[in-house]
C-alpha cells in the first residue's frame, strides 16, 4: 500500500524559489491571496500543511495598489499602542497613500496560519513601494497575476 507523501524540512529548503510580483494597478485582496498561497507552498505538488514548503515573494510598486468599491472611504484600519486609549484609526484611503506596504503585509499575514509557522512564513515576504529591490542576486522569477488567476 502506498503512503501519503509528507515533505520534510529539508525538502522545503532545497526547493525554494524567489518570485517577483509587480503590484502596480492590481487589487489588494487578489494580490494578497496569491502571495499567501505562494508563501505557504500551496502551488506545489509537495505541499504539506505543517511544513514550510513555500517560496520567497518580492513585491514591488506597492504604491500602485488599488481597492474596489467604497473601501477607500468606508474601510478602517485600527492599531493599538498597548496603552489605555491608545487606539489609532485610519481610513483605507489614507493608509494606502501613506503606508501601502503595511496594508499589503496585514492582508497577507491575515491569510496565513496564526501560529509559529505563519510567523515564519511572513518573514519570506519582501515588500517595496518603488520599482527597486536588493534581491537581484536571488534571480527572482517574474509572476504575472493575470495568467495564474
């Protein structure tokens, strides 16, 4: 009888790749879900839920992200400093103008597991507001989100 394949930690480390995603003009949620799948390794046949078999993702031009519908005016982002009365709220429009990288990271991390594995996966996400990134030595493969939709 055949047994179910389970990837080991070494299998995941050996098969790591780097992907480059240009987020200019893309919808936030669609980009975030695609990134979360790549970080998790769900696009590979060797996916194992309890192992890190995913790849690294570099996202450039995050300042060009967009939101659909009325989210720019109605969606609210909340942060808490930890002190009494330390709740800070911002509209999605203001957050998109001032910190689009923070907005994308929060969306992706929300789609990852809420445990040690999820925190480890989140470290493989590299976000840059402009076109330039320092990861050219890793020879990232450019991903087009239209062909993988």
